[in-house]
C-alpha cells in the first residue's frame, strides 16, 4: 500500500485545486518560509480525522477554508482527498484503490467520504488502524513532534508502541467489550431491582386477589336479593297508591265547595288591609317629616354655635396680627433712629476725612517749600565747600562721606514714601478682598439653600418612588393571584362544560335520548335544563323535584312513544317523558289558607323558578303543589295550618310530606346537583369576565404607576444632576473663599512686613542722621582751624541741618496723617455697610407690615360673611320651629283615625278565623289521604332512584322478571348477612385478580432475563480477558523488537553512544509506560532536556526508524526535522531514508540541499500571488512540469 496522490481544494492557502502525485519513493516539498508547505501536511492530517483546530494552527475548524487575499475572494468550503493504492490488500477492503475525502463548509459542518460515499470518522479510523497512518501516529513527524516524543510522559509514549504493535484494534475491541459489560451490569442490576420490588408486591397482591374474588361472589348474590326485594315493595306500594288516589278525589270535591265560602271574606279583608297599610305609610311619612324638621332645627342651632366660635377665632387672629404690626412698627422706629445715628457718625467721619486731607495737603506744600529752600542752601554750601576742597584733601574726603550719608538719608526718605504708598495699595486690596469674601459667602449660602431644597425634593421623590414601587408590587401580586384564580376557574369551567356536553350525572336512558336527540323528533330537553333557579332556592327545588329533574320534556305523546321504542331497541335504559299535549298541571289555591302571615312561608315552588311560558303546564304539574318554607320550624307551622294537605320543602332540603311525614338530616356535599352545575357554569363565566375586567383595570393602574415612577425617577435624576452642579459650584465657591482667605492672610502679612520695614527705615534714617551729625561735628572741628570762609560754611550747614530737621518733622506728620486718613476711610466703609444692612431690614419689615394688614382686611371680610350666615340661620331656625308645631298637631289627628280603622280590621279577622277553622276540619281528611299518597310516592321514588343509581334498572323493566318474595324478613336478614360479610372484607381492590396474574407473568419473564444477562456477563468477561492477554503479548514482543532496533539505530546515527528503552511497570504490561534513555558519545546526560536540538532530533529519528524496521508504515511524512542537523548528520539521515525507500514511501519538507539531492521528485511551493500557494513539480527523469 502507498499514497498515490493528494488533491487539495480551498484548504488554507490553496485557493485553487491542486493535485500532488506521489509515484516516487521519495518526494520533497521545498519553498520559502510561509509559502504553504506545512499546509500540505496539515491537509493529510486533517483528511485522516484530525479534530483539533489548534493542532492545525487555527481557532475553529472553519478556519481551514481559504480566507481570501487581495486579489481572490474567500471560499465557502474546503476539501482534501487522499488516494491510496491497496493492491496488496493492506487495508481491510477489496477495492484496489481507496479514496478518503473530507470536506468542511463555512458554518463548520464537516463530512467524511470513503470511495465517494458518506461515512463516519470511526469508519476511517478503523480502516487505518494498525497501519501507522493515524492522525496521531509516528508516520507524521515534524519539529513539534520531535519535542512531543521526547517530552511526552511514559504513558503517552506507550501509544506509539501500541500503534507499532498493531494492538489498537484490540484496544478498541476491549473498550467496546467493557462498555457492553457495563451496560450488561446496569441492565442486570435494574432487572434484580425490579424482581426484588415485584417480589415484595406479589404476596400482598395475591391476598388482595383472593379477597376480590370473595367480594365479587358476595356482591352478585346481594344484588339479586336486593333487587327482588325492592321490586316486591314497589309493586305493593303501587297498589296502595292507586286506592289512596281514588279516595282523595272524592274528598277534594267536598273540600273545594267549602273553600269558596272564604273567598268573599278574604277579598274584604284584603281591601281593609290595603287601606290600613296606606294609612300607616302616610303616618310614617309625616312622622319622618316631623323628625327631619327637628333634626334640621338642631343642625341650625349647632351651626350658630360653630359660627360664634369661628367669629371668636377671627377676633383672636385679628388681635394677634395687630400686635405683630405694632411690634414691627416699633422695630421700624428703632431702625430709623439707628440709620440717622449712622448718617451723623458717617458725616463726622467725612468731615474728619476732609480735615485730614486739608492738613495733609498743607503739610505736603510746606514740605515742598522746605525742600526747595534746603536745596538752595545745599547748592550755596556746595559752592563754599568746593572752594575749601581745593585747599584740603582730608576735608574733601569728609565732605564726600557726608554727601554719601546725606544721599542715603534721601533714599531712605524715598523708601519710606514708597512704603506708605504700597501700604495704601495693599490696604485697598485687602478691603476689596474682604468685600469679595462677603459676596462669596452670600452666593455660598444661596447654593446651600438650593441644595437643601433639592435634597428635600429628592426625599419627597424617594417616598413617591417607594410608594409607586410598593403599589406596583401589590398590583402585580394581585394580578398574579387573579391570574391563578382565573386559571383555576377556567379549568373548573372546562371540566363542568365537558360534563355538561357528555351528560354526566344523568340516568343511562336519559343520556341515550339526549345524545341522539338529533335523530329523535320532538325532544325539548330534560327538566333541569329548562329552568333557572336562584342559588338560595337550589337545594329546595332539587329536593322538591328529586329524580324528576331528569324527566324528559317532549312535544307530544308520539315523540314520547318514539323515544321509548328507541330505548327498548337499543337497550339503553329507561326514562320518564312529559308530553306537552298530555300534561295538565294547576297550581294549588292557597289564598284561603292565610299563609302570608305565617313566618317563614315563602310561596309555591313553581314561583321560584323561571322557564318558557309554553312549559307552564309541565312545571305547574311538577312544582305547583309544593310549598317552600324558610326552615323546618316554619314548615311545621305551615303543615299544621294546611292540615298537611301539600308537600312542604325547606331551603335546607327537609321535607314534610302530605300526611305529616318529616324527612331530613345531614346532606352529602360532595355530589353536585344538576341545577347547581348549570348555575355554577353561569357563575364561573360571569366571574371569569369580572376577573378579566379587574385584571385589565389593575394593569392600567400598574401602567399609570409605572409612568409616574418613570417620571419621578427622571425628575429625581434631574435633581441629582442639579445637586452635582450645585456641589461643584459649592466646591468652587469654597475654593475661591479659601483662596481669598489665603490672599487676605498674605496681604495682612505684607502689611505687617511693610510696617516692620517702615520702622526699620526710620531707625536706619535716625542712625544716618546721627552719622551725619558726627561727620558735621568732625567738619566743625576742622573748620575751626580754617578762616572765616569756613565759619560761613558752618553757618550754612547749621541752617541746612535745621531745615533738614524741620523737613523730617513734616515728613513724620505727613505719614501720621496718611495712616489716620486710611483709618477714617475704613470706618466710613464699615458705617456704609451697616447702614445698608439696616435699610434692608427696614424694607423687609415694611413688606411684613403690608402682608399683615392684608390679612386683617381678609379677616374683616370673613367676619362680614359670618354675620350674613348667622342671620340666614336664625331665620331658618324660626321657620323650622313654626313647621314643627303645625306638623305635631296633624300627627295627633292621624293617629286617632288609624286606631279606629285598626279596631274594625281586627273584628273582621276574628270572623275570618272562625270560618277558616270550619274549612280546616274539612281539610283534615284530605291531608291524611295526601300524606298517604305522598308517602307511597316517596317510597316508590326512592326505590326507583336506588334501582337506577345502584343497579341501572327501572322498576317497570324489572317487575316482569322478578322472583316473588313470600318472606321479606327472611330475605332482609340474608341481605344483612351479605353486607356484613362484605364489610368484614374491608377495602377491596376489584382489579387485584388481573393485576396479580399480570405481575406473576412479568416476574417469570424478568427471571428469564436475569439468567440471560448473567450468561452474557460471564461471556464478555472471558472475551476481555482474552483480549488483554493478546494485547500484553503483542506489546511485549513489539517492545523488545523496537528496543533492539532503537539501540542499533541510535549508535549508527550518532557513530557511537548508547540508548535504551525501559518499562515503568514491568509487572503490568497493559498499563506500563515507556521511558527513553540516551547517552551521545562522550557525554553523561541524566536528562533528555539537556541534549542539543540536533541530538534530540537524531534521537527521535532513531526511534521513528526503529518503529519503521519493526512495523513499517506505508508512508512517512517528515516536516523539516532535519533543520537542527549539521551537514554530516543530514547526509547520514538522507542515506537512511534512501536505504528504506525501497519498501516505504517518504514525503519530506526541507530547506536542506543535501536532502533535496536524495529526492526522486521535488515539488516547489511558491506564492506568486500574495496569500495563494502555487505548486511547481520537478521529476529528475521528466524535467520541469
């Protein structure tokens, strides 16, 4: 087997289809770095099933598709196809040529093809197994692979030996067998668990099955006895019922004659009663008017008291406001006096300022005159001195020094003047600084107030936001609760509607007719569906109708006959039909019974239902002679009143039958009546609509709260932004204030330094004057020895000294005046600020006084309104008093008239009672007969209901087939025995017999399965043991061979040295790792990592060739593994390749010329077009292709 050719299309840099033929034993791929040589190796590795995009130098598998270049568009898919010659049948296939393809699309979808047909990656791996051509085999070696081989752990290195030993297929079989073993163990455990669980159920179920068989036998015999007993009772009751009804007919005729005598008296009583009720209503109305007038009078009095209290409150408030105005006016006077005082003080300061300025101007003029006179004298003195200097050098030096001293004095005076001017400028700057600080403080206070207001607003908004969130949460909880309630109601409605549609709760015969009403003509419906009843009367109506709720109303007797024939034909049960053309029913006449005055009497049952008018005869027949009472106590009173001639039903379902029998007790609440079901359906529909409406309203409220929440949060955000701006402004103002305070401190320090310099300059000026005096004294001594000219000079100097002294005094006066002027000016500014503050306070007080006066005017207006209201109330009160007096007289007259009418009505009523007593005596016989008929009807109805409910049988059907019972007591005892036997059985699972048989069969099946799984487990264990033995044997044999060949190849490649392979676990060949030891010639290395790159490459090559000798792969792909080798080692390596090329195929990627010379065919990879690889081939026997 060998690789014939490789076809690449769209893989990495190969944008155009490329086919590489590998017909030669040694094929070399050459080209510059980055031209795409290694992409060919990646293509082979990828086609053989490489799954790691990182190994292929990509991020994801779709990265192998050509991504485009400057001149070429990106492709949407890539494919690689390998063509193998399989003439020697190395691969497990009969085909002489094997074609393996892989393609990927831009969405990452990857497909494998084997000879053009889609296959799995596993199919390709199994095909290439043990050939050394797997994606991770030793037949594809690059520089990275060299490091991987030498640096890999012993367990990882073992995989190469397994590949060479050909045990990969055994390993795969072993893994598959172990998976099957695990699955078999799991299945076995599940089967054991099931057997254990079913074993626990078997015995209890066996006992339950035996109990169920007994129950079925008892129940069958009990049913037969009970049915015959019930039918026997029903037959006897029917005969007695016919006799009683015939007798009642006669008694009823006599009773009707007597009742007519009461009609006229009843009509008269009704007229009198109505008249009394009208008069009573009118009397009550006038009495109510009387009480209403009294209430209005009391209200007027209370309102007058309230007005008086409000007037007192207004007076107190007005007095308080006047006191406030008086206090403010006094405060205004004090402020005015203070402002006048400040104006006077300010005027005095201004006068003082003007006086100081005048004196300062005078002193400055005087100083100027002194300076001019002094300069003139100095000039004269200078002339005299110049004449003397020519005669005496010493004198000249003294004069020179004297001039220096005088010059220094002059400059000191100038310095003092400068200091005074600078002090004035700094003082003005300090005043301006203080004024700016005051302005900043005002702005800062304004910002703080704004911040406080905004913070209060945020607190308000936070409260609103929390309220909105709480409201939203509560509304959402309410909506969720109503949604759950809505779902429950919808589910309940669905169940009830399904029951209604399926006619659940109806007798078998009724269901049969209703389901086939479309084919049966004239069926109107069951009684329950034709009436509507208020929930309050449901129990009473259901009790009154009983099984008759399921009677079927039909148009005529022919329709009834058709339905009966249908039920017989279909054997669908029995039903009672009410043909409209035959039913005649009348309502009972109760007017003569005077039941309206009996507490708890509600009326005839037919009056509490609604139905179509055409069905009136039916419901008069069913409910027209049944009375509804509020409770049993009321029913008993009514029964006594009517002599138990009618059936009476209470709201709780108690019954007093004609004749006096009372039925009642607790009721089962679980079973829902037919009327209640229809009513509940309607109520559920209405509630669902109501709840949906409520949800919509709450949703709207929630939306409104969400909108308000959004607005509040938006407003809060605006406030927070404004607060941030104000805080920045506050920080800026505080910084400015701090800067001004620092500047103030600097200016004050400057003033202090200026004052210190001023003092120093005065002291220095004094010292200079002293020095000048000393020099002048020295000159005086010298001048004594001179002639009269010197005396003249002395005189001049004396005059000059006097002038200088006077000048200094004037300067001092000027300095003091300037300081005094600055002080007065500062005082004026302080007075002005204080005056402005008082003026502002005065204006504020004026506004407050004006506001209080306006309030006083408003209070005066309110007082006028109160006066008008008081006058109005006094008039109303007087009117009410007059009306009360006249109405009271009218009431007394009406009460007297009403008492006379009431006495007349009582007389007529007593007469009516006497006549009614006579009628009741006639009723007694009729009541007894009615009671007997009702009792018999109830008994038969109960028997019919029991036969229908318990045995799905009608009395008419069973009466023909019954077994006549002679001894009912004996049969009753037998029934009691069967019931007791069934009771002793307890709870019975009637399906236990079938369940027991099914469980027994399943348990037998599972035991068979357990036995099969145990056999399968043992067989798999034996197979795994055989595979392990085979793997260990093959691995050990291959390891010894590779070890021998590795040692030889290593010594040959290194021209000496030694190397060996060691097992890490010699006692466990299935898990042992493999370690490499290598010692190049002349070296004692303890670690492979200390070897040079060339030595590591040669070591790996030696191992690859050792594998080649033991189990050669059809093709070896070597990617630049010769790069670290020197020329001698390259030549030795090339000779090895040439030697083994006789029976294996090599594909080399190299840059080494010596390696190229060993190749039979060379393929050049270039990139003439940027980003696109191109193939150029060269065969030494064909030239350039």
